């Protein structure tokens, strides 16, 4: 079993419902969900859209290999209606592998750790909520340190902070 950190996102339709469905599919097909961050809302990253994203980071235990995990993630996304239209676009569901234990991997189809973790506030804020002392296996800094240094100036708020 390996601990895997996944980033979840949705910016179309009932975003909270889509993320709930994604979590159900992940626990059924990939492994036990150990912990979930709170939801954060932020603007799209890398493209323009009127639809803001809800994002979440989860930690799972999985017995899948990294490549099999990616294959099943693509199946889940497809089953839930994701159509891949280029690299960045509006989507009902998005699942990214952020970390796969301490594995460092670079292939044509998969980069682990995810190459943009340190650049994205919508990843770092929820990641710091559940794994603040996790050390990035390439950069060598904790998630908390990466969050402090992040230059992403987009507004990124926990939904729980809006009350």
C-alpha cells in the first residue's frame, strides 16, 4: 500500500456534487480515503472562464501502481463526463496525482510529483491543511514552506471561511 495525494477539481454544474461523486468513485476503485481537506474556491488557472473552481486535496491508501492509478483516474473522469479539450478547459471533474509516496517519475504521460504544486495556491492551501509538514521529494521543502513562498496571487478561499 502506498499513500497517494490527489487534487480534485470541478468548475461546471453542481461542483460540490461532482466532487462527492469523484470521492465515491475513488474510494470504490482506487483505495481508502484517509483524509479530505476542506473545499476551496478559486478562479481557473491557466485559462479564462467565468466559472470558478471548487478544489479539494485528499489522501488515499492504494495498492495500484502509478500508471494503473492514472489509467483508473482517466476512466473515472470519463465516466463522470469529462471530455478532454486540450490541456486547460472548463470541466465537471478533474483528478490530479500530486504525490505518490516519495516516488519521483517523469514519463510522457505522467509526472510525479505534479510539476505545478508549488505554483498553485488552490493546491497548496488545502494540501497545507491536511499535510503541512509533508516534504516535497524534489524541492525538499515542506508544504507549509511552499505555501509561504507561493507567488500565485489569485483569490483562493476555503468555503468554510465564508460563514
